[in-house]
C-alpha cells in the first residue's frame, strides 16, 4: 500500500505545539487567517438551499464547481463519496476543459485493508489526486501506539477522534487553504444527519460544507454505484453499509439503520469532524488560555 500514502501532505508540528482542537476550534495560540473564507450570510445560505434542494446532485455539483473557489472533497471512500467522485468525473468529461476536484482522505492508520485497496482503485480509475493526512508526527500504527498507547480508541474516544481525525482535517484545511468542501452526508443516514441542508456554514472551521446527495436514499446511492460500475469497498458485500475504522465498525443487521454498524453500543454517531466543539477541545482551549495568561 505504499502508493496510497505517496501523496501524503506535509504535516505541521504536533497538536500540542500549535493548539488545534477537536472541533476545528483554534486556540488563541493559533491562527486561521490563511483560510480563504467565503462570506455568505444566513439569508443567502437559506436562499441557496431553497434553490438547490430539489436539484439533481449533478446539477448541485455543477453549481458548486462554478460558485465556490478552493473546492475540495473530503471522503472516507464510502458509497456516497464514491458517487460524488464519479459524478465529478462526468462533469469534467462533458466540460471539455477538466478541472478535477482533489480529494482529502484522513488516514487514521486503522482503516480496513479493503479501504486502502479501494483508495488505490479510485485513484487509478479516475486519475484524481488524493491528499492523505495522518495523525501528526506518525506514519504507522506502531508509532501511533508508541506515543499514545494501545487501544486509545477505547481508553479515550474523544482524544482518539481529535488526534486521528479532527486535527488532521483541520491541518488539511489550513495546508490546502480549503474554502469549501464536499461531504458524503445524507439525511437518510439518520442520527445527527437527519436534517442537514445542502449547504452549511461551518463557522468553527471556517469552511462551507456542501452535501450534494443530502436528499438521496441508500437505495438511490447503491443503484447509481451499480448502474455506473463505480468501484466500491468489498466490505459492502459482507454486510457493511458504512465503513470506518476496523475497531469501531461492524456489519449492519437486517432492518438496522445504515450507520448502525458504526460505534455499535456506544452513545455516538459521529467521529467529531461534523460535531461542534467537544469536551476535549474545551479543555485544550482552557489550557491554552491559562498558559497565555501566565506568560502575559
């Protein structure tokens, strides 16, 4: 899997050095002024969502490619994200002047081997650039566990989410100067996603989030995958409908929600990158403020 990691973007200093936190909130010791923010008022966002709500995802993507600068797609290569990748490739083909949207992939180091294999297949099929971001200062599980111990995901789920997912995503936004990002979230996935809009302002992270398939069902997504022969994770055929880290993902039972296999038995439905500021992030913020006061 060397190729999967060959385009890993450069990493900043460790989390403790620059004060980034779980939700994307940045402490007084850091700055997000380099982010090319897009100024949209809430009434403007409401108007855009009203216009986009009933459009086909392809039309939503057409609009987004024109309207949003520094547009990227953040994906864990789930079915919805794969549909988006395929649709974007079709838009490039019809335009005659391809302007591909780069992908952002958070390599937690704990993905299934089938996921890493899929990353390579997608890169080859669509000739798309994949920016891979790992936990800061580590390259593999051995290094990660040497720093944080074994099974951090069980010992401190919030700390794990921040180190493995949220901080790398915040770093990706900063390094790539992301202004807007396409996600694979859909309302039919349930949980906190049940009432998402097509366009959202993530004011904590300083980016616009776009959910082009927000109103599609799992059946619609799977039908598109099949009809267009889009490569997908081999785990789907083994009962997985949503795939994350191997330590927190199990097959979905008959009649269960699509994401029921994620963090099964735990009181959570999101890993942190789509949540507001976590308790761990708040502690980091408080520590940074205390340190600033002591040195003032």
